[in-house]
């Protein structure tokens, strides 16, 4: 089994394209923030134009179509077909499992690389407490339906203090599901996951350790790598955020050394997912062109070097930092885009 940190590269790119912000669920950790991301459902012609905008590098770009709930978009299938026509390196749909508008009937397994399902608990009680009544059953049946039609499926489990205790049950749960990839994500103090922190209020409240969803460093390190290995041992590729850098690990900000684009329906384009709660976007799409925003924007933050690692982390979630009595950070926080990958 290969167990490696995935190095940042400017030769490959990730395009996270939020085609709408509407959703049928209201998960407790949802990062969608309509004030910052808009409320539009993008018309299919706009989606096509924006895909074309990123298409000169399509062969190097992994495209993720997401929302809100992307299957609520009646023309999602046309977006997939356009993206396939433009030859994006990979195409993934991130869904909450409800698979609206008969999406499985309108696209073929050859047109998408993955359908990715979000599940946030090994049991119905925990998942439904976080994601909403009935969602557990719907997700599992959605995976079965997609697999039966030959789609490759992946699963995303967003870890918080509400569900980390069930992560060790996931290796058994995924056994019969036929998924190919398993992504562990970490909860952040973002969007509606931090209801007391909207927009710029989060910056002002930065030294209040208000998030009761994040898990401690000890619990993260005790739990995540072991579960990841157990799942990978079943032949499933597992990816999880590195979060804490070890001595000797180099800190890098993806904003400086990688190409990630987070596109929202209000035409904002971010390069850092933690910046998405603020009007700090580095670009906007105007007349189907990517236009750089004036200073100050997220790119000014990418240039800052601090001993704690990620600048945005220090500003909005300082609760995961600790210091020696001399004031030196006990550990550095990696860029949230830095992943550890286990390949069976
Ligand atoms: S996390 Fe996803 S499924 Fe849940 S409310 Fe937000 S957009 Fe909807
Ligand atoms: S999470 Fe931190 S390190 Fe990563 S892109 Fe954003 S500011 Fe840079």
C-alpha cells in the first residue's frame, strides 16, 4: 500500500464548480453562505460558457460539479456532457444522495468519473442528526442504484466531534457498497457550521473558541490514519487532509503553489476554500473572462509567512493552535488542501 502526501503542483488543477447554492437539506456543517456565494441557479448556457473559460487547461483539470445539491439543477446532465466534450481530466458530481431529476437515467458511466456521496455517520441516528432525517437511507440506496448502473462511486465523510466516534465503524459499512474512493474531510468554522460567525464577524470573533464541532489534534491523529488504513486495506483509495505538519514537513500555501478554483454562482472565484466566507475572492468572472480583483484579496494573505503555518487558519480557527510558554507554536497547521493519500 502506498501512503503518501500529495504534493502540490501547478501542472494539475482542480475546479470546484458550484452550479447553484440551493439544497433540499440543511446539514449542520454546511459551508454554503448565500450572502457570499449568491442564490442563483446558473443557467445552462452560463455553465457551458464558464466551463469553456477553464477549458484551455481541461486535460489537466479535475472538475467537481457541486452545489448546494447539484442534482437539483434540471440541466446537470447537460453540464456533464459539455464537460466531457471539453475533455476535462476527470468529472465528479458531489451529491447528498437524493439524485433528483433522474440524473442516473440522463448520464452514462462513461460521462462521469465519479459520483461522490456524502455520509456523515456510520449509523442512521448520527448521520441524520447532522444531515437530516431520512438522508442515511437515501444515501445508501443512492449508492446502490448508481453502482447497479455501473457508475464509479466515492464517499465523503466530514469528521466533527459529533461523528468521529463512528469513523471506526466505516470500514465495515463500506465493505459491501462497492465504492472506489473514500474521502475524509475535516470540519471547519465556516459558513452555517458556525452560525454565530457570519461573514466578517468571524474575523472579529477569531479569538473566541466558539466552534464545538472541531476535534482535537490528539483525537484526529489517534483516529484518522488508522481508519484510513483499514478502509484502504479493502482496495479503496483513501484521502484525508494532513492538518498537522510534522517536524521536517515543509509548509506550503496552495494559493502560491497549486491551481485550485472554487467558482460560485455569483461569479466569485476563490483559490482558498477557507477564504470563501469573506469577500476575499481573487477573481470574478465578468463577461466570461476571469478578471483579477483589486487588493486586498486572498492572494495578499497567501504571501504572508507565519510560524503557525496557514494564515487563514490562525485568523479564523485559532482554537486548533497551541503555544509553548515562550510563545512558539507547538505545531504548524498545513494548508487545508494538503492531502494524505493511501493507494491500496
Ligand atoms: S452540506 Fe451539501 S447537502 Fe448539506 S446542506 Fe450543504 S449543500 Fe446541502
Ligand atoms: S488554507 Fe491556508 S495555506 Fe491553504 S490556500 Fe488557504 S490560506 Fe493558503
